[in-house]
C-alpha cells in the first residue's frame, strides 16, 4: 500500500514539470486535405445551387403568363432558398480558408501555433516550460481549447480551426507534461 501511494505521489509531483523532448521528431498537426477539399467542394455546390434557385425565382416572377399569388409565393420561396444557399456558400468558403491555414508544430522547443486565415493569421510560439495549463470547455456549437502561458499569453482554438481539436490539445498537454483540464 505504501509503495502504491509513493508511486501516485511521484506521478502527481511530475505534473507540471518539463518533460524531456530531446530527440523527438517534430510533429506537424494540420487539418486533413480531404476534409478541406470537401469543404471547398460543398461551397462550390452551394454556389451552383444558389444560382439555380435565383434563376428559378426570376423565371417565376417574370413569367409570360398571368401573375398569380401562387407564383409570387413560389418566387419568394425560391429567392429565400437562393439567399440561404448563398450564405452557405460564403460560410463554407470562409471555413475552408481558415482550416487550410491552421496548424501546430510540436517540436523539442515548444508549440508553434498558426491560427486564422491567410490574411488575418496569427502565429504564436509557446515553449514547453512556459505552458501553465491546457483547458477544455464545451460551448453550445463547438469545443473550445485554451492554452495558457505562464506570462499571461493565451492561445485559443476551437473545432472551427481543427477537425479534431481534442487530439491537438492532448498532444500539447502531453508535450508540456500537464493534464487536460475540463472547465
């Protein structure tokens, strides 16, 4: 029993210490190119569907026959559908842009974060010994992960940045020798 307690105490004392990462191959974590391609493909499909629905709305409004309330209602519904599909196109395109440029390089010095799009991207470097905690929080539409530095620096990423953000957070926490804390 005393031996088991001493092992648990030794493990608890090791939490928060710098884990030796010399000789470890650098790991680059980024989103799947297939997933990004599917996002852009969905965006292109949404664009084509939006244009098609807009053409149907115009053909309902500018018909050669008499205008009826049914045709007006149909035109309004086609126009609403075209607008919704256009917004889907914009959302999927932006999401693909963001996911294309997000990556984390884990090497012997620390974690190199590249988050955001091409123009509004942010790069942050956090050495392993300066990572104080890795927090996980579920929000209504996604999962949110925050890497806290000892110098009050923070890096936040969600499932909108990475397809599998929990895997990324676990790798960072393991590299820093810290547990993944749930909020």
